């Protein structure tokens, strides 16, 4: 899977939730390419999620919510995930 395919899947899964208004995905893999354990088949991504509901939740609960949605992708294609709620 390449980053474009992963991006489409992640955005669709997140936006399928009515409480999420918008999501932006940024590939940050290039920042980690020289790391010892870097795997070119796993990506480092940054998500900016616009959601009043998630922003009003505790940081732990809102992150858990997103991790549940992206469980399969995290296990298979995502090495690092940074989430910002706006």
C-alpha cells in the first residue's frame, strides 16, 4: 500500500463518523527515513481532526476513539500517528 491509498482509507474511515467535521492527513515519513528501525512499508502520519465533540473529550479518550477506528491500519501500515484536535 502506498501513502495515497492509506490516506484515502484513513480519511474515509474517520469521516464516516458524524461527530468529525474534517480531517487533514500529512505524511511525515521522510523525517524518519534514517532511523534504525524504519520500515519503508509503514508510515508516519499526522492527522488534524476538526471535531467539537472530540476536542471536548479528554485527550486519552479522543485518541482512543481514533485508534479504534484505525485499528487495522495501525497494525499493518502506520508506524507513528500524531493526532491534533482542532
